[in-house]
C-alpha cells in the first residue's frame, strides 16, 4: 500500500510508524544524526503537493530548512536544497560524492533559488553524501548569521 493511502491527511503517523513503514536502518541513522548534530526536533507535516503528497518529516534550524524526508517502502527520499550561499562549496564537494549524487547534481537545474535535490536514500554512500550536503547548508546559514551580527 502506498504511503499516502496508508496515512491519509486525517491520520498522522508517529515517528515509530514511519520507521516501520520504511523498514530501512538508514532512516534511523539519518534522523539520529540530524537530531544530535544540529540539536533540532523533526516536524511531521502533511504536504498536498502533487509531486510528494502525504506525510513527511522536516528538519529546520534557525528558521531555515536543512532537509525534508519523504517515506517510501524500503527507502526514503531526502530533499536538500542547495542555494546560492552554498553552491560553490557544494560544487567543490561533488567530486567526493558517489556517482548517483554527482549525476543528480548535474542533471538538476537551478530554479526557485537553488538546486532541489530529491535524493533516494537506499545506500550508505548516498546517505553520507546527504549528511555532507546538509552540513554545507548548515554552515552557510551559520556564516550568514555571524556576518549579520558583526555588521550591526
């Protein structure tokens, strides 16, 4: 059964139900990493977007999105947006990434303020790339915050 059919808009899943549906240890690994490293709490939200309708898990820090996770049967998708602030560092990091991530990054066009990378997490390699891209995103936010404090 599809995710959005199992959990309709009126049936919000809890974190345990999401993990049970995905049945992939990479899910727990990424969520633990995000909560511990960035000291953030996930938000389970419902999206009416036709491309990814249903419940997802959002991570934000300082009002800025780190990533959004979309449950799938046996894997999950991580949306990481690489904006102008982090584009140069992300481009420099790409040769260190697995082939899947490199190909996706090349293929996705810059639009709506960034490259919207919908990354299928089904291997440790891709998971590590996602963690690193989120770190780049978080560092860019920290640099912005620090520079705005010094200009006041």
